[in-house]
């Protein structure tokens, strides 16, 4: 692999280290142990599908597994005079190990990272787009074809080879079919690690040829540790509400922190609390805060949080009681606006509509202020 250290990367989250630079996986001990047990059994599957919502640590786990495989001699190759060494008890590899150094520099010959390339049709266009941080929407079949050269070059030393696909959800049809052929006839001593946020959308044949590792949402304690590892400074009293709002996802929590998400959620909740008499001046201020250059991320987050709040209203109506509060006073607002199952069903429809609006807003050029205003008028109508 070439060194792309100074180039933008499609799999790097703003404000956080890249998964290859993250020292360890937090909160996923069960998935780590499942892989280690399979490895120590001597029956390591060639294809692994790491699943779960975005931000749980799938990429960090994939890089940890890759380091482990490339730094740990296969059984029987390092037995020495006194027989085989004891099986490893952990996937952890010393950060100073040569393999770890090479992987951080993207120069480990036994590893291939398959991810989206630059946007454009010609190679020159793609190279320029990559330098500018403009990425293709999909992993194209051209990227898969590079794997053939990787397997040819790396086969000479007889060592292990690892491929990380980040993410399999982004494979276009041709690329997915090309990868499927490799899963059906995997090269010797090769392990493929596929990341997927929505595995149900993958080809069933891809899923069937992989063993699945499901990652779990993080607890507030694990979230605090993971955020500290990412370099985020979070007041202790914000960890639990961040964890709840992020639904246990470190990636989602980082996004909330980068965009002052708790304050934005408080504004949305305050507007809902004014219903059915909508506070128009407050709505205007919120709408204008999402308009203008560089506000796309804030708009997207607002639509996401509004959808989450509508979903929490739906849950309150259907179950008869509100979920644990993200912020003080939320339970009272939820109970007042969703007092029965019929109201819960109405809010469920709104939650679906909010998700559709968010996807539509990403796809077309809609005036952000008008979009936000229209959304809250719909919420007022539902209340």
C-alpha cells in the first residue's frame, strides 16, 4: 500500500484519530473474544463480517484483528525447541511492534485497505479529487481489481494477508460481485474483514460466506473511556446524555460533540415543549442557524435529532411511559404530547417522515430555513 498520510481519507471521522491509530477497542470484549477463540481453535474462517450501527468501533476492531494476524505467526511456524508456544490470550499487539508501525504508515505489505477512491471517471480526475477530499459515493470494481495485484505481490513471501473492506455497504453492484468471487475462492492464507452498518442490504451470498461479529452499543462508562481515548474532553455530567442520544455509538457521540449536539437537542426539545402553540421567534432563530455556507452538518444533525425525538415520542405513546430522559424535563414533554397509543402511532409516522426529509435534503438543494420551518409546522400539526 502507498503512504497516503497527508491525504484526506473517507473513513476518518472529523476530530478523531483514524481507526488504525486508535490504541485499542473499547466495549467490544465479546466480539474480540469470539475472534480470538476462533483463531486459537485452528479453524479461522477466511471471511468475517463486522456489523452494527455506525460508530461502535467496527473499523477499530478490524485494524486490531489485522495487526494481530500479521504480527502473530500461524500455529506450527514458531514452535521452536520446546514445542508450540501457548495460544495468545489477547488480540492486543504492542504499538511499537514493527507491524503496528507499518500499519499506521499504511506501508504494511500484508494489508490491503479497500475503501472509496476519488470522485471522477479518469485516473487523473480521481487523483485530484482524492487530494481535495472529494470521494466517490461507492467502492468501484476498479478498486477490487487492485486486489489481484496485491495478492500477486504478497504471495511471494508466503505470509498472511489481510483485506479490510470499509465499508461493504458502499460496494457498487460490480464491485460486490467481484468481491463475492474472492470470498467463494479465497487466496491461501488470506483473511477478509468486511465492515457493514446495514448487513441486510448486502448480497445474501456475501453474508453467507462470512462469519458475523456483531458489535454492541457502548455503556456510559465505556463511552467515557472511548471519548477520552479519541481526545475528546467531556464534562462527566454530559457522558450519560451523550451516550443515550448517540445510542451507544462513539462515532455519533463525536459528531454530537463536534456540532454542539446536546445544545441543539435542547433547542428542539424546547420548541416541542411550546406545542401546540409554536414559538415562532424561537423557530426562526433555529432555522436561520442552519442556513448559510458551512451549515450542512448542523442541518443534517438537526433533522436526525428531530427524528430521534419523534421516535421517542412514538415509544412513549405505545408503551405508556417515556424512555429515560436525555435532558431534564424531557419526560414531561414526551408524556404530554404522546399520551396514548394513537398519538404514538402518529409520532411514528413523523419519525419516518423526518428520516425521509433528511435523506431528501442530502440529495437535493433545498433552502435549509424553509426545510426546518416546514418540519416544525408538521410537528405542530401532529401535536
